[in-house]
C-alpha cells in the first residue's frame, strides 16, 4: 500500500506538535509495510519517498521534474540538513511563486465550475468550489497554502499511489485537488480546528476550508473524542465517517527521569505556543499565586506566540522579575534540556484537541497538570486533570507538590512508565486499518 501524504510539518526542521505526531505516525506506518510519499511546503517541487523506517530520518528527496532530479543527483551533500536546506525546507516555509500566477491558476480552476456544461454542480464540486473561493487572500499563510495546493496538481499527475492522507486545513485543499485529479480516496486528519486555535469564531475562510475538506473526504481521523465531538457539533460531520485515533509519543531510549537542574528551587514549566488556545495567561495567574507562598519556585514559559508581549507586560506589572522567565523559541536540544530541569509541567489549555507536549514531559519524568479540556486527558491516568479556569485548584496542586517532593517524584515516575506504553505502533495500526477499509470501499465502487 502506498499513501500520498500532505503535511505542513515534519522534523527535523519543523517539529511542533503536528510535526512530531506525523513523525511518530509515519515511522510506525513504514514499520508496518505502508509506503509513504511525503509532500512538504518546500522551495523546490520535490517529494520524499519513504519506504523503510529509517527513511523518516534520512528524508530521501526526489524532484517531480526528472531533469532537475538528474542535476540534483550530481550534488554531494555533507549532511541531511545541508540537503534539506538546498531544497528549501525551512522552519517557516515561504511562498516562492508570484501571487499573480497563483491567483491566475485558481481562477482557471474556478472556471471549471462555472462552465455552461456544469450548471448543476455535484456535492463534491461545490465543496471544491468553496475551497477555491476561500483560498483567495494576500496574507502570507494563505499565499503559502495557495502555492502548496497548486503543486498538488503535478504531484497527483506524476506519482502512483493508492490513497491520499492530508493533515489539517493547510493541506486539505491539496488533498482535495489530488483526489479530484486521481480519483483515489482521501483521508483527512484533524489535529486542531479553528475553534480550538482561536478560542472562538476565528477566520471564516479557514472554517469553510475545514468543513469542505472533511465533507469531501472518505474518512476523517480525529485525535480524540473531544475533537470528534467538536467536528460533529460545529461542522455537522456524520459520526459514521469519523474514526478516533489518539496520538502517542515515542520516548527516546535511555530516559531515566534524572534532573539536570537550572535552579535550586522547584521549576514549573509551560511548553507550547503562547496563544489563547494554550492558556498561558492562566499559567501566569497561577504563578503569581504560588510565588506568594513559595518564592523559591521558578516558572518558565518556553515558546513563542501572539500573546508573548502581553504576558511579558503582565509579569512585569506583577513584579515577578526573574521568578517568571521567558525562553523564546527552543530547538529540540533546548526543549530536551528544559524538560530535564523541570519538576512540574502545566498545560492549562482552553481547548486542546490532543496535546503531545504533556506526553513528552511525562516521558522525562515530569509531573504533569493538564486541562480537562484536552484530548490527552482521555489517555493518561498519572497526571492531575483540572479545568483550565480553576487557577485556585492549580495553584493548590502545585503548592502541594512543592511541599511533598516525594509524591511529586513518584507521580513523575508513574507517568513515565505510563507514557512508555502509549505507543505509535498501536495508533498506526488503527490508521492502517482505516486505510484498508477506505480502499476496500473504493474498489467496490470502482468494480461496481
């Protein structure tokens, strides 16, 4: 079985929650014999043909243009990073096509739906038209999605595959176009909705693209029951087309939970995007309360986001000083270092479809406090689960753990054991079975 997979993130360069989820998932799918042609938002028009488990780390590159591929094969690269730099895999993918060219192409695509022969559009064609209309915009991110979608045409015409798997709204238009061109079935993966990210209505265009992608797909994969309920209630997606596959976490070998301290006192960590969805303002309020009781504690905010300045100003106004620290963006090595230093991890998300970071923290033996409004709360037992708004209870819990370090340590050890049993192999097997089910239905329709 060969899968054409569209995703916006994949290590080693883009390794947020989506990237790490895709990495663990793909490695386990490859282990189970599923081949994956991976498409990322790169400068050059290439794809990554992954066959063995090791390929997820080696990231072999193939140009869609055969002439360019021959030229590429003559170049000697000293490392995987150098090779990926050359083709333009960056932390923040840029748009390399002129907006005029993209808009012109999209107008041509839209024309297909406006011809006299198509006065009555099928439901699928209406969904495609909805995506085309909502992809018009000059914002950088929209432009990047436009380019990525346009490329899906050549990819779908060139490659041979059995089905398509697209992750989140950024990749839904590409997946839909590939399905339209190839006729092959489409599985879409919803890792977070616009409601989750924005904490409210958000961008109407993104809502419409999410809705169209899920309606157009043959199957929708949700990362939690929490997310499944969201897409049923907010997007009116039929429950029969939804399959829940919880994320997992592949812990690095050799982790023993030993601390490499940065401070003498207890260290409490927030690791994630500093956005409304993740609840960093609640973390700040909790810190203010705890520091009044335990001034020896240190709180760390690791990450970046649109609420960063606001949080910084508020911490200054509260005169938290060097007891409430901001790290900015951290690479993988730095993330590992801060996790080794942390005693307690807090994720007070307002709306969290899953949440990979708590699993990662637990893998390092860090006692975790997670929001009840998160998908990860469905799969772990050895973590404190508290409503995101209940800052009094969060503060009391942290104070209790600081005052009872042996209980904090034991909770961390129990959490580490638990996470080691939440494996991507099991999640990937569920995904492989979804693939098989979708392909069986497709073949029945084709032969019927």
